[in-house]
């Protein structure tokens, strides 16, 4: 899942971005309203964490512009302006949630998880494909009932593959959803992560669960039988 964080306070921005990345989110950071709006309109984010008091263009203006343009990306307002009138104004402008500063980072992470789930209302907290099960709340994976220890990035990669299974996911989509914009797409890091994930999911005597489809990308699930 890829999140846009729009926050002009460098210390808060780095702290929140680090906490979200530790949960497996890819995070892009904007430090003013104009850059935040440009990024929000350029990338299909799974959620936006938006401060209100921003240079260049304030957060409320960013939010209204996005909603007028038809954007349905979930938005969490994160701001020091936590009065009732401020919350009402933000929600009326199209925000999905509101968190006042100072805040608990664990609450912020829980709210961001809730926001991204709202974008997929048909899904429960459990995602299953064949004998793989993902607990999206606990961030825990099992295969054939056996716990599979994954890094946050590996979990995010497996979640993306499971959401699309058995259809393939291109490397470009993986980079967009699992890594942030600072990622060097020319590196072999995606292939390395897929290789590590494939090994962790291995079962004795079973074919690899993650298939490489040359020229297309990667797919979760056994190769379809020939007719």
C-alpha cells in the first residue's frame, strides 16, 4: 500500500514516514501544499495523511481541490487544529478521518490501516488464496497452516500478489505500490525480494508458489494446467 504524507514539519514528517514504512507501507513525503497536490493527482495512492497548516497551499485547499477533481482517495487530516469546528470543516470538505496533534503513532497507524481497508470494502481482515492466508490486521502470514515470518516489505509484496491472484502483477505496479518514489527502478531489488519471498513460501515437494512470467511480471499460484 502506498501512502502520501503531506507534512511541513521535518521532524514529524520523518517520524511518521518511518513508522508507516516499518508497517510495510510505501511512503512519499511532500512538505508543502502545492507539491502535495501535484503528487496526489499524479499517483494512485491508497491513502493520504494531510496536515492543514502548510506553506504555499493550505491542506484544506488541497483537500477541496482533490474532491472537486473527483478523487476518492481516503484522506486523514493530521493537524494541531483539533477544535470541533475544525474537525467539522475538514470532514465536510471531504476528509475521511481526523487526528489532532499531539498524537499516538500507534493510533495513527491503526487509522491509516482502517482508511486503506475502506477502499476495499468487500474484503475482510483475512485474505486467502489457495493455502496462503494473510491476517491484514496482525500483519501475519501462514501457508498450509504454518507461520511464515516476513519482513514488512515482503508482507506488502505478498498482499499485492494475493489481491491480484492468479493474475500477474507487473514490476511497474509492484514498484508503484510497494516502494516509494525514491526507489531506483533500475536496480534488481524487486527481483531479490520476490526471490526471498518465494523461498519463504516453499513447501517440500511442491512447485514454487510465485511464478515469474517473462515480459509481464509475477503471479501468485501454481501454473495453470494445460488443456
